C-alpha cells in the first residue's frame, strides 16, 4: 500500500489508501473504494466511470471485499482508526 501522495506508477500493481476525519478510501488499479463518514462503502471503476456516478459495490462484492481488506491492512499497519480526527500539534 502506498502512503501519502501516490503517482500512477506507485498505484500500478499496488494499493493506495487514505483516511481523514470525513472520508476513507483505497485505490487499486482502475478500482476505487470510498466511504464518507456515516455512509456505506462505494465501489467505482475509474476507467469506465471517472465521475464516480455508478456504485458497483452490490454488483462486484468480491472486488469490494478485496479492496476493503487492503484498506484494513493499511489502517492496521499505520494505526489509522476509521474517521479518526487528526491529532493537534502543541506549539511552543
């Protein structure tokens, strides 16, 4: 899983994941799995649907689970909790 800024070269053959206080997502090749806080995961094929209008999570449950497993592995490795608020940095 690539962390931070991911280039197409980094994403090819790997997963790219991100999380902030409002959204979680993972990309793998042409596929993107995304969830907005409080909403279910949505799956998109970005090659066929760049505007993310057609959620394929019900039609492609195996792909959804594959990307969800990649996201969970990344979150576990990095210590990210679902929709975790960013930590405040104390300034001196």
